[in-house]
């Protein structure tokens, strides 16, 4: 089978399509014929060996063998199941998240039956389904599980036109919050269509300089900091960063102190979230935004585009068979 691999850190050109053995599912595993995956900003950083502390896991001078694969989100068809699998059967259309296993940018992948995989939402194609996994489930985790957003609150989403941000705007609106979106002017109409009540053009204004205060500031691109956002938070507001070791320390410190807090975390187990999102998609309550689609043999171009930092929503990759 064909799979995307890289053996050294560097620009998109370090990626290549290799012929590798097709995996065989164990008793508790599902073999998925991958039809679509995505390219995330996180993967472009992994490919470069960034941030530096991430090399403690991936490899110091070059990626360890396990981490030479890419692809976190997937949609496809179950090709075979192990003897003990009960949740899925051959022919089932599924979508899901590989977690720390990566490797979805390939024609086939084996995943445990207990992995973050659910039956694909009806009414969407494989590319859309793959794009409805990590960004949407991450937004759900931060807004519902960490911040506990509820009706009447005021939520600001920084990076509102990105993969996490487009879902965050919709989910905050779904939970009944008043939503302020921060993005460039060219994406203002899009985020309004997704449910934003107010839009701030970050190229012209600094939302922390406004007189408005927010119950939740969701920094989906971690382009700001708790220090800067404190003045824009209500007295018991919370700042939600998606990355940063310092923010984990701040989360512990502010939890003890009370008042304005940082809430940091990581959403890896997504099975329940995917079921929740599947229901929203099938009831037309969640829109999937896809910026561009590339075939797998143009994976270098896909990484180059995502690396520019200007994608709107998601970038998907079609896996041909």
C-alpha cells in the first residue's frame, strides 16, 4: 500500500510517498481503508520538529520510526475486523482520530476497536467527515468540558476562521453564548454565517484594548497570552489556550488562586465527542468548512499551503485506491 513518510525534519519536501506493507488487524483491531484525511497545523510543526520540547517524544535529531508517519484525522470504510470486534463490520463507513498512533495519510490503517472512531455522519462525503474530527472535538472539549459555556455568557474566539475556530464559533452559539469572533476582514462574512454576533479584525484592532469583557476567551491559535487577556476577562472569566507548557503551569496556579483562570488541557479520547458531533452534523446544526482538497500525491503542496498559516477551516487530502 501507499503511505506518506518522512525520515528527517524539514520543509514540506521531506515528505514522500512510500510503498509499505498493508497492516493486518489483530483480534481487537479494525482495518480501515482510508478514503480521506487532513493536514493540520500541528502536523506541519511535527514535520519540522517543532516545538523543540516535542522532540522529547518524537525524536531529538530525527523522528523515531513510530513517528515517521502523518495523518491524525480520517474517514473511510472498514475493510476487515479482528475476531473480537463487535462495534464495526466490514463495509461500515467510519470517521475518527488516530491519537498518538498517527498514520492516517495512507491507504490503510489499523486501529483498536476502542479508538476514537464512530460511524460516519450521513449526508457528508469522506473529505468532509475527515474534516469534522479533531478541530470540532477540540472545540467541544474546551468549550463544553473545560469552560462549561452556558446560555447568556459572552465568548470570544481568537482565530475564528481556522479549523478549531470555525467549530468553536458554532458550538459557542449552540450552547447559547453571545459570540465575538477575531479573524481577518476577508473571513468576517464567513464567521458571521457560522453564528458570530460580533467580529473584530485583528489586523486593525486589538481585542484586549476594547472596553468589553468576556466570560471565556478561547485562543485557538495561542496568539495571545493570559497576561494580555486578563483585562479583557470578567472577574471570574477564563482564558483557554490550546498549546503552551507555560499555560499548563498557569492553569494550576490560577485554579488555586481563584478569580480569572487559565484552563488548559488536551483532548485525546474523542469517542463520545464524535458521537455528539455526528448528531449535530446530521441535524444540520454544524457546518464543516473545507478550504482546499489535495490528492495524496500532492501532499507536499498541501503541507506548504497549511504552513502559510492562512487556511480557512480545514485542508483535506483524498486517498486514492
